[in-house]
C-alpha cells in the first residue's frame, strides 16, 4: 500500500510508493561535458574571467594567476548585482524590488575533469572552507537576507559550466523554501522547546533504517518524507543554526562524509549513468542574522543548518506541479539501504 | 535590470530576467508518441480497461462498448484507493496516513491522435463537463479533502499515456500549493474584504499588457509573477470559489478560450517543437466544502477557481530547487504579447 508522509519541515505531504524503484529503473538523458580546451575556468586562463574575489593558492603566487586550489569569481551573467538600492515598491496591486544581491562562481578545482568525490579530502576541505569564508564575508552586507550555495554536477544537461563549480547567490529576501523550513521549525520549537532538527537526528539514530553514514560530527541519512528518490541530507550532530559557525574539525569531517556519499551515489547508479550521476546539492543555513530588521530571533535555537543532496532522476508530472504533493518512487528506507551497503 | 516580483498567491518571490528569451530559444527533448495499435484507451478496446465509472455516449450505446465521446475509468496504477480508512498516526516523531482517495483517467476522445486544441469546441465542452461531473460526484465522499484535475500533453516525454487524457486525483489532505494559495487569499480577504483573484482580474484588465484573450465570462492572462515561461491562467470573471458551480454557458466559453490559448501556444512554438509543445495544466478549485471539519469557511468569498497552463520548456537548477525562488526567463508581458498577437 502506498503511504502518505508529512514533511514536517516544509509542511507538506508526499506519497511514498509501496513498490520502490531500484537504481537500475531510473533513466534520464544526460548531456556531454564541454571540451577542456574551451574552458576559461581552468588554470592558466585567469585573465579571461572576471577578477577573482578571493582564492586559496600556493604561497608566493599572485591573485589572478595560476597556483590556486579554489577560487571565487563574480558570475559572468549575474542574476543579482551588488550596486544600487532595493527600491521595493508596489506596482498596481503587486510588489517588486530590484535584484540587489551577489552572484559568485566558486571554482572547486584548477582541473577541468575532476568530480568532487575524486578531488581528494584535502581539496574537498578547501571547497567547504571557501563556502564558509564567502558566507562570513557577504553577511556583512546588511541588505542581504539570505545566502544560498548550490551545486549542479558537472554533466548535468541544464548546467552552464562543466568545470567543477558551485554557485553562491546572495539575495535581499528569504526564499520561500527556507521560510517554510524556518517557520515550521519555529512552530515546533515554540511548542516543544526543542530543535526539530536535533529531534530528527535522535529519531534517525534510534530507528537506524534511513541512515547512510555516521561520523563523529555528522549524520547522513535519507529524510523520512524525501521529495526526490535517493535524496540524502548531511547534518551536524552539534546544534548550530549557522553554517558559518562550522569548526575546522567539523569541516574535515564534513568533507569526508560528503565525498563518501557522492561516491556511493555514483557507484549505485554507475550502470545507468555511464558518465556521472546528475545531482544538485544546496546548503540550508540560517538567514543573515546581522541586520536588525531580521525578524527571526537571533538566538538560532530553532534552526539547524544542513546540506541537501538530490539526485536528478525524475521529472514532475502535472499533478505534482499543480499540487505540490510529490510522488516518491523509491522509499527513503530502500534508498538508504542501497547507499549504506554499497562499498 | 532583472527584477524580483512577489507571487502574492504563493507568498514567494521570483526573478524576471530583463532580457526575455524568445520562443525559438527554448529547446527540450521530446519523446515519441506510442503507436495507436498498442493503445487500449482507443474506442473498440473498452473491455481491456477497468470498467468505466461514467461516460458520455451516443444514445442507445451501452457502457463499456464503443459509442462514447468521453469516458472516466479508474487508474491502472492508482496512487490513491477508495477502500479503507485513513489511519492517520504518528511514527516516532513523524506523521503518516494511508493513501485513501481516488484516481481516475478521464479519456478525452475516442481518437488516439487528436490534440485537445483540435478536438473541436463540442468535444472540448464534453471534456470540461466531465471534469465538473466527476468533481461533483467525488465531493460526496467526506474523507476527500481535495480533488485535482491535471493534464500533461500527449507527447510529454515523462507521460505514461499518449492517448489524450486528463488525470483526476482526489486526496485526503489539502496539498501544500493549494494551502498556500488559500492562506494568502484568506489573509488578503481578511484585510481588504475583497477577493484577491477578483482584484487581480481588475488589475490585469486595467493594465492590459499581460492579457492574452478575453471573452464574456473569462480572462486569459500571463500572471505577474509566473513561475514558468509562457505560463497562462484562465479565470472566470464571475466570483466563484468552486469549479463545480460553473454554468453551462460558462463551460462553452471556457472550452472556447482553452482551445484558443492551446492553439496559440502550439503556433508560437511550432518551429522548435515539431510534433507538439509539451505542457501541463491543472485546475485549482476550492477544497471539498462538504465535510464539516473543513476549516476554510464555507462561504468561499476568499477563493476563486482558475486553470493554470504551464508549458514545460525549462528545467530547474540547484539554486531554484534549494530556494524555491524561480528564475523566469521570459517576462509575462513578453509572453502575453507573443500569445496575444499570434493568429
């Protein structure tokens, strides 16, 4: 029998089908990677990109020259721009504002054809540190309400770049999905006086069947009401609302767990997706708590940062689009079992 | 300059890009239709489908035999089932319930290779009447909270059927997207004592630039904060929260406007999508108001039914998935202009 499950964080129901699809039953057209020679994100072509915002590089090398390990540059076609003011106003009965914000490309490696899970732990740690440093820096801008870091795997057909990159988008509003998470977490906290995410961690550890990996500082599991098959979350065991508070020890641990779960995903879908599994991930952290006008209280007891990884295996039908009630074709328990047991 | 716009119905922001893509700039892989001979939804193979729930047919013909114009049958692989009870309960800290509901295939024509916009007005009217009659019938079941009718165009690559059909799903919860619409519409009504949709109709008529078509009873327009390029809504000018209250005259008018806007969409994308434009549409109507426990008040002053049509031209990236802030690559004003001006 199919089952309806409530996503207690987004406040919506999803349906888990009783007969879970196996990895081999998913198929999706994947594009081809772009040739290395046409890639200006590779080392040696620094003068062809916008000037770097920051980089981590070999001692003695200069900005905008080779020698870097990771590098942040402004986006080529930014969705948001730093200059100007919000000019939030009504237009008839509607509302609009200017696209104030920031838009950066975080280049994860000087090499063109490296997958994140093959970069090595040291490089993965540099990438996660870059995430943290860019968030710390941008949170100083009081106009920015939210910073979202996301990644699409390099062979994702609807991706712009094929060089391994993440995207940072800083925006003047709290986007809906985050708002829903914040509001539901706050409602839970108001009632229970406990963090809903901490309770989820305890529940997952108690039940065990949705856990993929556990390390000293992190848990990786398939959420009870996942909206994508094989969706996997990485969450710190220590309560912390804000990713920018991550410690160096935790970054190492997170690098290890992220690398491992991406390797596992690639392995179980190896047959179906010869080149690489298409996936996205995104970091959910607290809104910028610096501006006073932030109406989420600054203690942060009711939120808990985490990374959501979603394999891009499916497309939504009209019912799902029209209702926001998603159909989950592989149960989180089955997905976690596949991911847990693969070498 | 790009622009952030608020979707006042779903309570979220979207970004409209300043340089609108033209129809010719959209490309998406489309599957091939299934062969007619393998289709059991065609006339003459009634004994191979589940027994019909209802049909509209030539006088003197018997149920489950040829002679029908439109036909409702139970779904082959139902997501929801009528028998049993909800058994809503906690599972650890989570919530679940059984998949009680209904799942029907509404066959729109005995012919295999006919597009909705080519069916002719009379047939389109029969289809819309079937929508109404099935909703009226299912609303009698007090366990059902919401009925959603949706359609994917026949050559949609992720569709199951290629025969022209709509899907009806009746569910025991109000899905998130509807809930957001209902809650925002109620909040507006509480403050303004006016229906937000009626105000949107007035605003669109006043401004004019997002209107595609207008008839005596309906308006067809591209919403100010569309989430899909070329998204188009059909909305009755008369205030009515519940699609099942549609009059026969309105059904005729709706058939005319729906047929016309689908023709217009096909025409502007003819070059890019040789066979057919992939689209979905879904009917947003009030929740089932029969059960007493419905906590939306039964007057229905604060909701207004409408049909949303979304061409399936794009795929979401990680930022959009992670944030729920969607990027609109063609502005509603440009989209409406294309659709309005095409013959």
